[in-house]
């Protein structure tokens, strides 16, 4: 699949600026590395509700109906869950955990730029035992009220269970609200309810339901959630990664964990910004945790230089493109 210019620029910068996370201290909120060779395109992250220190992830495309439970203390996979009752996934991009310990998997990517008339969400109970097993999932058909589009962000309100999707658009997208209750017998229409000023690759809602974090390749924004009536509050300190694809809150809501695609991909943690970092309720997360140096906010000079180099790379590539 053709990658955008900005992504190529980010890849060029990885060797200079990216700093891998370590799980040596055995604490997920300090960061970890996903070591499973089967996970080469980790595109979503969600903190387990039932198993402390466990984060759920999945591959992007060309895998199968699988999700993986990763131990943040070691970076190793402790269980692979096979989803039954669904078709072959097309482009799985997001994972979230809602009320009643139910996992939602977003097969919502569309690398054809909005050509598929519908996409899917899968829902399954989080397993009580972490062993390789098959679990029956419910498949839901998703359509957008204003036409097909590409998306990589799925969140579930931790209080109401209502699902939301943010589409992926280089010039900014929208938060789409789904039905209060998904139906497996017909199409579920998602409608735009608020603009999102970012080329979004993933999003997460804080465990206490107060904050929405949205990340992109080179930055992020956090909003007051307000039951889906979002209000922009500030920018996130997103670490520079080769292909930043995922974000999740730690179970206690004090950290944001950022993941990237690739083999031995790092999951890095940063403090949650704003008042939410001090008032988050422990437990009940709808997404994951990890930490490391290399955050843009932790080193302003490196972050600024990275932006300059990225801009230069994009400008140069586009100029080359015009000469052909």
C-alpha cells in the first residue's frame, strides 16, 4: 500500500531520534517492547480489565481473526485469541474495551481511500483465563451517514458503551457517533458529531470517561470527552516513532501508552496531561500503558528539530515528485 509523504519522512527520522522502551523494570507504565515475531503490524492497544499488566493488541492486515495478550512486564505474548463467528478481517486498525469487560475490535481501515461501502466491528468477552483459545464474537456492519471513508480509531464510552470512530484524513477528520446499542441484524449508521483537528491513527478514552486522547504520526491532541461532546484542551507529548499507530491509557489513567508498527515494536509511556492525570480513577481502562524517554514534550529541542527535518524531507520528496 502507498504510504503518505509524511510517514516516509517519519521513517527517515527513526534511526536518529527514536528511543526504544524497556521492560527491564517489569512495569508496563514504564514502557515495554512487543517481542512476538507474529506481531509485525501492531495497530491497536488496550489495557486489560481483568488481568493487571496485560495489554491487548492485533496486527493490521494480512493476519487473521486474532488478538494477542501481551505481558507488559516481559513484552511476551501470553495468549492468542481466535475470533470465531466472523468473516476474514480486511484491515483491523483498532481495539478498545467497554463496559462489562467486552472487547471491541475495529476492522475499519480502508486503504482504498473510502471505496468499501461498509466496514465491521467485532465484539467479544474478555477471557477470564489467558490461554490460547477460540472465542465466539459478534460481527456488526458499520456504515457512515456521509459515505465510505478510511478510519483507524475506535473508542467505546466506558460508562455508556456507545462506540465512536474517528476517520483518518490528512486535513483533519471527524468524530463519528454510533448507535447507543449496536445491532447484528442490519447496518449500524455512524454520524459525524464533532471535528477532530488531526490526521488520526488511533484514539482512547480515559478510564474515568473524562478525556479523549487522539494521536497521529507526529503529534496528538486531547479533548474533554463530555459524553461525546468533545472540547479541545491541548496537545499531547507523543514520542517520535517509526509508524505511530496506537494509543491507550494505563489502567489507573495516569499514563498514555504509544505503540508503533514493526518487529520488536516499542510501546512508550508519557504522563497524562491536564487535571485528568491527578483525578483518574484506578481500574477500568479502555486502552493501554508504557513509558520511555524520547517524548517530544520531554525534550523540546529534539522535538523541534525533528519537525524541521520532517518538513524538509516532505518538501524535498514533493519537489522530486514534481520533476518526474
